[in-house]
């Protein structure tokens, strides 16, 4: 996949993952970074689960799905690692 393909997949996957997890938007560049990092995470997890190492070789719905799932995992882990923000009464 070309660099432009990675950017498009990252933007789509990162945006969908932010919407699903309720993570506030921080701009297009950070959304692309979340999506590309999620694609790498999703690709590794997909490869471990299925033995298929070609999940992100092409620009298709499958690669967006793998990137989306990896992005959701990434955002949920980041949310879990953040200190809780509780109001004091």
C-alpha cells in the first residue's frame, strides 16, 4: 500500500475509532496517527489470530476494518491508562 493509502486508511480508521470510543477529536493529523498506529496494532493482532500476514497489503474494506479494530484497541488502552478525572464535592 502506498503512503497515500496509509494516510487515507489511517484517517478513516482513526475517525471511526474516535467516534465509536467517544474520544474527543484532536485534529486530522492526530486522527491519522491513531489510525496508522491502529493499523499496525491490528495487523499484528490479525496475523497472530489468523496466521495471515497480508491483512494490510491492499487498500480495501478489510484493511480499513483491521485498522479500525486496532485503533479501537489503542484508544481503549490509552483511555484506561489515563488518570480518572473525578469531581470533588
